[in-house]
């Protein structure tokens, strides 16, 4: 366990901003997690800023820290991100359009002591995955399956955003010209097939349980219609993995995002879909894609951790994150203390 928060400690905040929820962590000077929160995302500029501000204030309240102690605030956010300027555009799942939102200016006005970093949510997810899995300087893709679908890349230890911040937006590659209308304005985009939203359209649930969890539970009970929908979804995820592997040829592809919290049952059906797709193709068989997938344990907050590390210079020492959880940590108590054991369990 970490020691109580030291008076005057300089703190780092990391926020993973998704279409339905914000996951946030507070790190102390040794990169230990001292507080974690999760709250719903409000859409549109005023609502989003209020959600982010409230999450930061809640972290500080839990840890007993002050805004003056904030050294940095890192945000991972979907859309086209100009990391140098701190501006996000076309975050369609958040209600942010072409007019854009200057996140850096807005948060530095509210928290003047902190340096604010803004990066694409997939890139911070990839950074967090590298840190938590202690993978070193390899080429990694982080495939986030949540409200939408996209991929982040870390190449030789550094995030890759692309010339216009659109690297990894594979969810908006059309795969069916007659498919569902996508929030981006196109039709038949990959994320209309592979996302939590896509599952919810095909498998509605009447209780508070998320549609992906309800679907996989019914499939495990032998419901033939649930098995059909689950397997179709797995085929779509496998296609997304194949797309990433054939375009970037990364060493490891990590499944993340809200849907990945299904855990091993998701990994199993996706690996089987990859093996099925490889049959009859010497090229795909040689790539052994089913062996190149990693799965983060549920609740590991990889993207929020990656966001907290932006600009920190801690990228080469972050494996200590897996060894400690502060006395004020909230949300998933075992996620950090037993992270490596959980990772090993997913591989067994």
C-alpha cells in the first residue's frame, strides 16, 4: 500500500473520456494510483467540460489533495486531436463537431497550476497497455471496443497520431455500403458492426446490465440466437484485428475498451474466429494472429493511466503502477495489486 498523500505532493490526473463514461485516476509522485473515479459523460461542450471538471475535483476530494498540487492533467479523448494545440474536433460520440473544443485552454483556466496534455484516447490507451503489461519498446496496437471502435498505436515506445490526428480511426472505414448509418455521416462503417452500440442494437436488455454482458451470458446458457449474435460480433472483431495486423504488422494487439471487460469469454471467441478465418490462407496462418492478442484485466484503467503519464517522462519506469494501489483508490480494488496475476490467468 502507498503511504498517505504527502503534504505538497505534486499530483498527476489522467482521464479516459468515452462516449458513455469517464474513467479517471490520480497518481502521486511515484506513479502510484491514489484515487480512481468513474462517472457518466455529458455530451456537448458545456456538459463535457463540466463532467471532466467534476471528475478531477472528485479525485482530489477522495485523496485529500488540492488543485494547487496538480502538476499535470492528461486527457485521452476520441476524435481528431491536435495534441500540440490541445484542441479536439469531430468527436462525434461526444457531440463535438468541426467547430472544435480547446480542452487545454478550458482546463488551464480552471486548474492554472497544472500543465494540460490532450491526446487521442486510443493512443493513451496504447501507452497505458504498454505500461501495465510491461511490454517495453515494441510495436503495439490498442483496439478499443466501446461505444465506438478505433485503434491506437505505440511504435517503438512512442504514440503515433498521424499527420491529421486520424491514425487508427478504423471504426469509420466502411465495410458495408448498405449497412447502418454511422454517426460520422457514412454508411456501413466497421463500428456499426463492432462496438457496444452495435451489440445493443442486436441484443436489447431490459435491466441495467450492459448489452454485451447480457449477450455473452445468454450465449453461455446455450441460447442459440445469442450464440449467433455473439459469434457474428466475434467475426467482426477478428476482421478489425486482421485489418490492423495487415496494415501495421505490430507485435501485439491489445483488446481494450468497455466491451473488453467481458474478459476471457471475449478472448476465446475472437481467437476462434481468427483461427477460422485463417484456415485455407497460408498468409493468415503464418501471421498467427490468435497468438498475438493480449487482454487487459477488467478495471485496469489503462487509458486513464496512459493519459496521466503524458508529458511525465515516466514512460520507461511505469511498471511500478502494477505494484501499488493507494489507500484512497476507488472502483476496482484488486485491479492494480493483482494485475500481473490476472494477466497470467487470461493466458492460461
